[in-house]
C-alpha cells in the first residue's frame, strides 16, 4: 500500500513525508490517521506532485466518511489538481453519487471545468453515472455547456450508449436535435458509434433522421462510414433518404463501395440505391470500386446492372484505370462482362496504350489474347508499338511485333503536343 501511495499520490519536494502520510491516509479511508495528521497541524489542503489534495483522494477512492471528515475540518471543496479536476469531477467520473451530493451540499462549484473544458456533468454523462447526473442537474448544472471539443454532455452520453443518461438529459434540455459545436446532433453520434438502441430511443422521441451538419452528412452517412448495418437498416425503415449525398457529392453506396463493404453495397442496391450514380466530380461508383481493386464490389455492381462502359475524366474507361493500376482480377471481370477492349479515351488511345507505356508485359499479353488491336492508332498517329519502343520496353515491342504490329518506324506520325494530360 505504501508503494501505491508513493506512485499514485506522489510526493513533491515541497511537501515531504507529511504529504505522503495525509494523502495516503485519505486515499485508504483511514479515519484515525487522518485525524492524527490534522491534529498534528498538517495542512489539510497540502497538494501532492499532481496538485491533488487529501480531499481529492478520499473522493476518488470512494471513502464517503473520510470525505465528510475532511470537509468538516475545512478542506477546500473546489481545490483542483494540475489537470483541473476538482473533487466533484472525481466523484462524477467514478460514480460516487452520495459523495457528489455531499460535495454539492458543501458548496462545490457544479460547473467547474478541468483543463479539457469538461465539467463534472460531462464526465458523469460520458461514463454513464445516471445518479450523479441527476444530483448535478438538481444542483443547477448547465446541461447545454460544451467541453473543449465543443461537445455537450448529452452528445457524450449518446456516443457511449448511455441510454438512461440520454433520456434524463433530453427531459432537461427539451431539444432532441440539439447540436454540438461541429453541428452534429445526438443521432449523428449514436449512429456514428453504432448504438442501435440509442438510435431507436432518439428517433422514438422525434429526432430528425435526415439532419445534416456542415459537411452535409446525415446520421445514415455516419453509420455507413463504419458499416453499422443494423443502424442503417433501422434509419432507412424510419425514413432516412437513401439517395442523400454529403457536401462532396458522395452517396451511401459510394462510401460502401470505396470501403469494400460487399454486404452493405448489396443491401443498399436492394433498397433502391442507384448503381450508376456519380460523384460531384462525375465519377461513377463502379470506377471507385475498380480503382481500389474491389473485385467483389465490381462483380456485384455489374451483376446489379451497372454500366461497365462508363467514362471517367478525359474519356477514360474502367479498363484504362484497371490497366494502369495493374488490377488483373478487375481486368478479368470487366472482360468477362463485355467491356469494349478497344474503347478509346479522348486522345484516341485504348487501354493497350497504357499497358505498353507502363511496361506491363503480363497485361499486354492478356489484352492481346482478349482481342486488343495491336495496330490501333491514337489521334497523334501513335500505336502501342511506338509507345513501347519510346519507353524502352523491348520485350513488349517484340511481343507486339510477333503478334502482328507494324514496325515502329513505319507507323510514326508527325509529332504534336497532346492537349490532354497523360493517363493517371
């Protein structure tokens, strides 16, 4: 136990052995030693190296009688440690409701803040100590006060699925859609953390299922980001908009596809999500999936009717991007589903140009076997053989020649600058 006192309580240079003795006695609830130390003239408000007084430790360890004696002997009820936490903070954090009531009766500041800007109510709400929350509210605690991160107590309780605390705070606040500094509601927080029962309770009390915050995200966006399937199902059943997009133009289906959430993608499509919806930048969902080599997602989207011949910026097809990123499985899926292997981008270059330019021998061989035109010209008179030769890819040039490509010097066209950037 002495080791506990030295390590946890600490001993500052200025306080000495008396600090260890009194703090140790308070932290163990030893009433006789507390009385003996105080009778010997030890300063009741002496602080340890963490800035904590004996009263703080009596409270933090849950010793109600020791707390009462220290208060009776004149301990400072609001003396905070280096962290800014007062004894009332400690009672709220550890859930000692009787001690909290005692401190409040002794005049403790109900809305005192620690260095993080948290009041005792924030801590009690976060951990879920409903009895302490009730004592604090009955003593006038501000239920709407925000901590250093702009979060009111009810948002912390909602994020931690502390339903009883949420219910109590709602009754005191009245506004089910109260927003934090960042513009989120309680429903955003509950959905973000996947707390289905809290989500149900909030919606049952009238929470707006389509409330947005500055980034344009609704509660269902928050749930989708973390793949909280059951929460999403419930929100949709309660009227959440499946087609809603955030400020960046991202839909729920796009989020799910990007993160490779196969079950979620299928669920959303079956619920009516548009498989060919595009982002703010004009990028179809299937392009996102292909770019991330989400083979199962690509297969699923195609099986659900997605257009495989969609175009990205600069007229590039899914094939251009899959070739560039060496996504062999994606390539096989696209070919199997009938994508045009010779489709050209805005420079007149099919995907074979990308493979030849990047020196991707295996992909060049695969594309030739799938029927790629080895003598196709782009808008500048170039062929795959010209591109491969210019890039120093001798083996690819040899393969193209073997498969019928005309010699590079015979195919060269007058050079002119392309108005478009290279494939990315």
